[in-house]
């Protein structure tokens, strides 16, 4: 291959991986907003993408022309997503008894939902099969396996940076889809591809319908004509999220209201103002999950001279700033912090007379790499302990939450607060208002005595032994106790069936034989996804579960893999046994060090230490991977097997719901041990890599 052809091949590799990664991220975001079920399962979308890419690598050598079908198939998927409401896809309900999903329809047909989800997931798989087919064809033709892999990683890194920029600019779906689809427009210059590109962008644009887009959510603001004073309603990813309420004295005195409307307004005013009426001092209040500003307005009406409002979503804050009827964010007494609540607790030394957790329920996952939701690290024993430490004496901490999912969620929050503060919380029942309750814990203040005079108060009852208390290692607030995750298991099994069927089509019947099985790359793909997941959750706990942290973590992983690849190209590694031993040692350190170990350090020191603990295993695994890839007789097939292994890793990640997040390290260790044993017994190509 001459220099010009080599350069063209390098550009093709980089463009392909740029498009694949950007399109993957774009579809995960868009599908989560158009089919609300995927907002709770977007790690399933990540696995379907990996499956499609793995199969595409495998079939690419025989069918590189499948690249031309990428955008036409994407146009078909875009049509289903754009008209998801009309097609009955928007509000699919899985009815999984183990996991709380807001707004579930108890009468939804289980297998009908699974079938529709499986149809969408299969279409995603096929899109990525086509998208990766050309890459599978040209990868081996570059002539330098590690050089080709470097271009692969460079393209992926550029895709991450491009999508990060689009998130920072708070762009909408047509921009995401255009950036993800543009490389395939270049790689397949046919009139059908051009037309499909235009259709994809047009459909994505038509799906907006007045919505606003943050890095976390699709946000729709509407009016509810059934409510008193027809307040505006904010929906996040198609689920009702917040009312923008006017509970000012003038609003409560509005003439012409019915008795029912007056009671509704008074109850809501009572609920929001309650924690701010109890302390003797009204100097400062902290509100986490401040949202559009209902709690902030209540603190101001109660006479607080300083209110710190912490909100993770900048667009939700902006909506409150512009549209809340009481304009609480315009008040000079209010300081707004756009950040993760947990991070704020760990980074401030200030103490407050009231610490108020608003109705801080998320409708999205903080990363497609794990099964955690955006707010999981806020409702843990360690988080509540950190918050309680910032309470003045006397002072009050309150937590408001919807108990529509059942009594178990109320029992869990009661146990979390008791475990973290040592105080049995008083519970105020506001079931008529959003099916919510408010838990009150005092410091140097007799909250039970104060609460006993409240008409909504529940008596303090013995705290049950169940359900399980959430911790930083097991932060699954919404996991219902003593139930089997039938919905999740059904979806995962369905995906694995699709994987097996697709592998048989792509690789033939011999795919399932030991002779064809590429164990080293398969097991490394599964293990690497697990240590990536562990790294994402650890660093999100340290720096916050924000979009910029997730982007930085993913970019860092790709940079570590690229550095490892460059290192292997430049030096000769004679045996991998020492590296496997070193990898096992660093993973053991990762297991022993608890998730919150670095929260007590300064941000700089804690960041360096966390980066070392989480990043070193990634770098060592990258060196091992590149060393094996350099000796692989069929590099494209090896990468395909690696991606298929990542599908297994994504499935194993769900074991953390039972075993905890640290257990993922033990599973990864077992997979790397399998890699070591299989590699030592293999020849040719990989056996010589380990001595």
C-alpha cells in the first residue's frame, strides 16, 4: 500500500469511528427522550450499539457495502422515534416489580412492551452493523495493526469531544444526529444516502415540538388546565417532573377560587414552607434539587436572609428563572450553584439553619455505562451524613419524596436518615400533594415535639429492618426489596438471543465452536467495560454526577488506551505475565479503597489520587490489549469479539444491584484471569504473547 492509499485508509478508519461513537451517543440521548423507558435503560442502548459494532466488524470483510444502508436504516429508526407518541412507543411500561419507574401503567401488557423494545433494539443493532462494516473491511488493510488502532482511538476521541461540545452548547437532536451521520454521508456518497441524511435531520428537528434540551433531559413546559391557577408543568423525558407554583399571599387570596382549589394551594404552601418554619434562626438555608424554584420561593416567604440553591440541570434552573411566577431566582438573597448536590456537600464548609432536599427524583441515568440514576449518590447513608454535618445547632434537615411507588420507599428513606444521623426522623404525610412525604431531622431542636402539633404528622414508629439501606457501594434507592427484576432480565435475555442469532448469521454455525471462539478479546471486552463502569461511578462520586465529568472520564479512558497503544508500538514487550500480575494488584487496590475515600482531600489532590487508582488499571489493560492485538492474525475479528464481550460485561454490570459496585472489580479480576489462562493455552498468534 503506497503512502496516499495508506492515508486514505487512516482517514476512513478515523471517520468511521468518529461517526460510530458520535451516532451512538446521539441515539442514546435521543431515544431516551422519545421512548421514556430508555431514560431508565440507556445502558441497554449502549450494549445494543456494542453488539452492532461487533457484528459489523465481523461481517465487514465480506459485506463492506453495508455502509450504504446505514443512513437509510437510521432514517427508518428516526421515523419511529419522531412519531413515537402516535405509534404507542413513547410511554411504554415495562412493569418491572423490582425497579421504580415513575408513571408506570399497571395494566400495560408486559410481553407487548418487551416486543416493542426488542424491535427498537434490533433496529439499533442493524444500524451499527452497517455503520461498522466498512471499518471491519479496511482495518486489516492498513498494514500496521497498532497504527490502525491508533486511528480508531483518535476518531473515537474526536467523537467524544464533538458530542461534549454539543452538550455544552445545549443543542437539540438535529445537531446530534447531523454530527453523528455526517461521516457516513462522506463514506457513502450515494443519492439515497444524501436523501436519508436530510430525512434524519428533518425528522429529528420535527421531534422537538417546543421542547428544550439540557445535557441530561428533554424538558417540556405545558399548562395543566385541571390545576388551580393553571400552573405550568415541567416534564423531564416525558414524565411530569415539577409544577411552577405561585403560592404567594396574593395568589392564595385570589378571588373566585373554589374550596377545593383553595385547599390545594394551602396544602402545597404548607408543604413547601414547613421546614423553613421550624428553626429559631432564619439566617441561611440550603436547598438541593432546587429545580424551578418552589422551595426557594418558600424559603424567601419564610424570611430567610440567605438561600443557597443547588441544581444540577442548568436548563431547569433557566426555566425557573424565566418562568416561575414568583421569580425567586431574581431575589438578591439567592445564590445559585449549578452542581451535583453530593459534590456541594463535600466542597463547602458553610453551615445552614435549614437543609432542604427538594423533590429530587431523577428521570434519567447519569451514564450509559452503569445502571445508576442521576440522583443515586444523593440518597445514600454517606451523603445524608455529609449533609447533616453542615447543619447548624439548632437546625433542621428535611427530605421530601414521592411515595407513590409503595411504602417500601418511605421505609428506606426513614432507615437511611436514622442510620446517617442517629435520629429517628419525624414524618409528615402529604399524600394529597404529589403522594409525597417530608422527613424532618433536627440538630439541637426537638423536631418530634414540634411535628406533633402538625395536622399532617405521622407518629414516629419503630424503624423496620427492611428495606436495605443505600450506601455509596450499593446506591440503588429505587430497587424494590424482595422482588425479582423480571422486566430487566427479560430484556437482557432478549438482547442476548439477538446477539446469538446475529453472531450465527455473521460468523456461521462454527461461531459457537471453541476453535472460532476468541476468548482473550472476548473476556477482555467484558472485563474492561466493568472497570470502566467502576471508574465512571468512582469519579462521578468524587467530582459530581454531571455531564462534563462523564465526558472527561470517557475521554480519559480513550487517551489512556491511545497512550498504551503508542507505548506498545515503541517498545518491545517480551511477556505479559508481569503485566497481568500488576493489573491484578491495581484492581485489588481499587477494590480495597472505598468509593468516598478521596472526598476528604482537596479537589486537586483527591482528583490526582482517584485518577491514579482508577486510571492505572485502565492503562495496564490497554497495554495488554494492544500487545495481543498486534499479534492477532485477524485484527478486525479480534475487535469484533472484544465488542461482543462488552455486551456480556454490560449484562454482568447488573449484578451490582445485588452485590454492590465494588463486586464489579472481583468479576473483572475473574475475567482477566480467564484471559490470562486462555491466552497461555492458545497458539498461534496469542500464545507467544505470554511467557
